[in-house]
């Protein structure tokens, strides 16, 4: 009888739960007046939420001419085709191994060269540009980027900084002038 009484009591408990669920779902939900909340600003959004909430631009069909105009953009500066010697300076401003490079673009703030040797961003590179003059023109810069272009050639972009006035640098430049 104990077992039968427990099961009957279980049915009563289950029945009362069903009754409370039914009565809870039949109670009307009170509408909230949201006008009182209109003066409160929304919480700040993070970058991911801002990107998700930003309206999407309508996509238009891409024409070949539009694609070419956006992809072809010239870098700042002028075409610069000159042969030059290059070397990286160590922490004590001493020149290292010398290699040859070729100029690509030149501006007031940077130069782009093509070389068979790569150079890591942040390295300091001294260039001796061989023009028509007998003395090479010194240029000195910090590597901003180095990209492999294929066939064993690297495009290196240097941001100009003043040439160090150390004796080792002057000696290296003087040797290039011979």
C-alpha cells in the first residue's frame, strides 16, 4: 500500500504543476509603457556590435572598368631606376655585407628598391646611389616592408631618416665612390 500511496501522491503533485502552468499561461501579460525609458541612452556598443548594427551597402554589379580603376593605384613618388649598393647597419652603426639593388620609386619621405636579398622590417639600410656623378649619393632609411615579388626578387620600402655621421659610414660611402 505504501508503494500505491506514493504513486497517487505523485499524480496529485504532477496534476497541481499542470494546473499552475495552465493558470499561469492564461493570466494576461501587462503591457509595459516604454515611453518612460526613451530618455535613457542605450548602452555603448563594442566594435563587433557596431559592425553588426551598421547598415549594409547595396551591392551593385561590378564592371571590369570599375575594378581596374580601384585596383590600379600608383604609390606616392616618382619612377626611380638607378643602380645602388646597399648594406644593413648594426646596432653600433657599422655597415655589414654589401649587396646591389635597383631603385623603383622615390619620394621625399621614402624609397622603394628591388633586391635579391630580403631585409626585415625595422632594419636600418644605407644606400649608395650611383648616378651620373662620380660620388655616390647616400640615402639611409628604416625598412617599412619587404615583399617577395617572384624570381628571387624582393621589393623593399624604406622610410628616410638622417644618415649617421659615424666614421664607418663615411668610409663605406667613400669605398663605393672608387
